[in-house]
């Protein structure tokens, strides 16, 4: 029960900071709706600009995040990938702030080896 509540709160935090719309379910596919101008504009701007910077520098890198971002850019386009990364970063920041944790780098390459 606690895991469900924490997951809901993380999604809610992303919706407040980035003003991500609700979820829509099309068949078996869950689609997050678009970004709007609600929420904290300054924080949203910082997260989006940071995500754009990461996306511009992820080309040619082989770590798991860069590979995921490159595939996302190919599938969805640069701007949607930037919003996706900003939302991911907002959720990480929320966990760090609410649970008083430090950021831990987890490499999928190490886990898979």
C-alpha cells in the first residue's frame, strides 16, 4: 500500500512542477498527456533547459541513460524527449527531497554483466 501511495505522490509531484497532464489509456498503452503552463514556471524552465542540455550531449555515448535518450529522440522527437527527461528528473528530485536521500548512480550495464 505504501509503495502505491509513494508512486502516486511522485506522479503528482511531476504534474505540479511540470504541469504534465493526466494519463490516458488507449488499449494496452498508457500515454502521459502534454505539458502545460500550470505549475511552477521557473522550476519547469530549469528542468526543461537542463534536459535539453543533456539531450544535446548524449549523442555517441554508450551508457544506459544516453542509449535510452537516443532511442527516445528517434521515436518521439527532441522536444518530447526533453519533457520526458525533465519529468524523470523531477521525480528523482522529489524522492531526494521527501525521503532525505542522496542521488545514487545505478548503472544498468553493471547490473546486466
